[in-house]
C-alpha cells in the first residue's frame, strides 16, 4: 500500500514554495576531505523556525477543510513541531492550542509564543510529552479540534518530502548516499519517497540515537513497537514509538539504520561549530556523526547529510562538552582512596598524573575526617592513549580506586 507518492510531494511543494525557505545544499570541504568523498549538507537549520518541521505542519494545516478548521487545531510537542505549528497558525490566521510538558525550557515556550503570536495558546501540562499528548487528545475530543501529528499523517510526510525534492533540484550529479535522522520517521519517509522515485540507486541511510532505537527495533520485530525507556538527550529524535505510516514506508525504502552514540553526536556538534561555523541541534548533527560508521563505503562517493534543525539550547553546551570528552575517552572519573601517609596528594599529582593531565573535579565523598576519606576525582586527558599510563601509575603507587565511567549506576548518581 502506497501512503505517500511522488505526486503528493510535488503538490506539497507548490503550496509551500512561498512559505518556507528553499534552504541551501552546501558542499562541505572540511567533511569531504575528512572522508575522502563529496559531502553536501542540506541546511534545514537555516529554515523558518530553524527546522524542517514547518514544512509538514504548514502543509497539513493548510490542507484541512473550512469545516475541519472551524474550531481550530491542536497539537502536542516539546520542541520543533510546536514552533512549526505556531508559525503556521500565524500565517494562516488559525487558532491553535499547543500542549507542551511543564518541564519544557522557557526559551522553547517563548519561541512558540513568538512564532504564533495571538493565534496560539500554549498549555503546559504534565512532566513528559506523553502526558501532554494525552491531555491534548482529550481536549481535541471536547472541542472538536483538528489534531496535527508530529509525524504520523500523510500530509505531514508529504510536506517533509519537499526536502528531498529540493535536494534533487539543487544537485547536478548522482547521489550515492543520503543520511537522515529518524525520530518518528516523518522526515526520512518523505525524503525517501521522493529520492527513491527519482534515483532508486541512491542508498537511504537512517540514523537513530543509540538510546532511542525505536525504528530499528520495530523493523527487527516486524511491527511497530513501543520502547519501555529511552535516553531523551537527542530530543528531536528521541521517541518511544515511531509512526505507523512512517514504519510502513521505511520498511520498504530504508537501506540501513545506524545507531549513533549520544557522546559521538556531542563531538560532532562541537566540531560543526568550531570548524564549520554551524549551530546544529543533536538530531541535526546525528547524520554527520553517522559518516564515521560508513567511512569505507562512502569513499569516493557523493553523500548528502540532512542537517534537520539548529534549535540548540546554549545552556546544554557544558553537558555536551562533557559527554563528548567521555565518549572520546578523554574524561575519566574515579573514586580514589588515598594511602594513609603524609604527602599522598602531592605524590598523586606529581607521580600518578601525566604532564598533560588535568584535574577537573576534586570532591571529598564524606563530610568528616576528610583527610582519610575517599575522593571523587575527574581527570581530563590530553590524548586517549594516556589512559593506560594513568591506570598503571595508580596501581604502581598503591592508590585504591573505582572507575565511575565503567559503572553506569554510580556514574548517574555522582556525575
């Protein structure tokens, strides 16, 4: 069964072309040199509301009948979809209710209100997206509003597919690989539908966070499944359950799915900022992170990565830096029991730490008799290879230690 077809995306493009930006497809010399291939970035981080979500939201809302719009629309979202819906309400002069978790950062709530102005009402409800979603569905029934789903509606997928249409219009060579993030699956379903219709030999590679592999698990089990727990760090792609429609499309069109560690994504975000002057959110950086796992396959090929959004909260940068260092093997945490002898701390600094190692955290783990108590120490290495020497020095000098990085429960408790 074909849910979304090439013609649907062409029609969506006609309706969207005067509303959304035709974002640039940019050749990236830094990434191209690193991977010995041609890498192009589709810059949806430069889109209206700084993500691709405006495409599907506007097309879905504008496709509703007057009767359906009479009582307004409603949605639930903690991020980019809410902003896309809000902007669409303002442009179409339609009233919308947007449910967001009460834990949503104020900056995101303010952005939704800014884009929607007097046409949207933001309701903070519950602690999670699921809480907001349940309440939104209840109000939808009570007020007979039209629900705008983040990813599981055909017009939403057709709208997102215009990203693929623009890519094909803007490139004058054959594309060997397209890398796209997967959250609920709306973007890759739309892009894949268009690309595979025009260029069936192009490989479509989906990218999911390691901590939220909902599409990978669904494809493995042959049905849509709901994950019990997910890591919410890659907020634009961290969903427990993908869309039913997007699952059916991905089942037919996807060539592979790569699970990308959250720490690796953090490294990519920092590199994109420092080397390419690009501000990408975690879900937007994920396809570029995935190139490392396809290094051999893409050599000499033409590759497109979709940078799906740039709504990155600057308040998270310290956490991202920390996650990156841990993933790269440069940041290590220990609980160390200092030997009962004078000068043990000086000995640790002078004879255990290497010349380029840095103490980033030092904290006694008990309040009294500190001189004899264990210490929580964070150590940042200059090179990953210095780790073996650090461990050797600890053992040789008789410092008892526990590695917190290797104990998930202890790490989450203390770090």
